[in-house]
């Protein structure tokens, strides 16, 4: 049975606080790499996430501003959009590009338009056009804007964690190389004394 005292003893030994005279400085640095990475992550995480959220909100605002000039016209889907037949209230649907036809400025046009996965052939969907008549993605919904913010914050935190892990691994690799050099130097000085005949 592990007691709190045993756990504390193991932790202090692991972090090099047991005053072991054989423990080298490189051992202490290596022992503190993980706690230091966790502290840095906890300190920088909120800042990184806040910046990512702010950038995502700015991008959403710019996207919405650009989408205000889009004009929707009705279009008829010519081929079924691949995807689920049952959308489960939109939780498992996505946007795909499918052939469709629509009328703009009195002219019949055809091309690829974005539609929700699972849309049947013959369905009428809004085709969003810019002033030049080019097909664009539909305007962001509130749920899509929120999802973009969540993804941006999650990706930023994941990138921070990966960066800190890489720094810790590089530091550990360099410590191991320094230890090998030190061991080699020690062996060069001690080895000949062992092999000398008595």
C-alpha cells in the first residue's frame, strides 16, 4: 500500500531533492524538464488560446463582411450529393460540391455548387453568387463560426504542447550526449589504471 509519505519521497527523489551526492547537474535538469514544460504550458496556454480565439473571431468577422455582398439564387441539384441520407439534425453532415443549374441575370447557368451532403438530385438549394456571378460558399452560420473558434483554440493549444514536447526531447537528447561525452572522458582517465598490471 502506497502512503502519502512514500509518494512524497519518490517525488523528491525523482526531482533530485534527496541531496544524493552522486546525482549530477544533468540529472537534475532532466528531472525538471517535464514539470517545467507543464508549468510553461499552463502559463502560456491561456494566452495562446486567447490569441487564437481573437484571430478566429477576426477572420469570422472578415468572412461575414465579405459574404454580405453575396446574392442567393435558387439552383437545382443535378446529381445526388454523397453523404448520409439521415442528417441526425446536421451533426453528421458536411458541405460537398455537386453539379447544379441556376438562372442568374436572365441566363441559365450550370456548374458545381456547394450543397449539404445527402442532398437528393432535383432538390432546390440556394446558390450564393458574388457580383461577378461566381459561386461562393454559403454564409457562415453561428454554429460554424463557433466551431471555427473552438478548432482554432484547440489547434493552438495542441501546437504549444507539441512545441514544448519537442523542446523537452531536444534538451533530453543533448543531456544524454553530454553524459556520454563525460562518461567517455572518465573512462579514458580511469580505464588505463584498471588495466595496469599490479
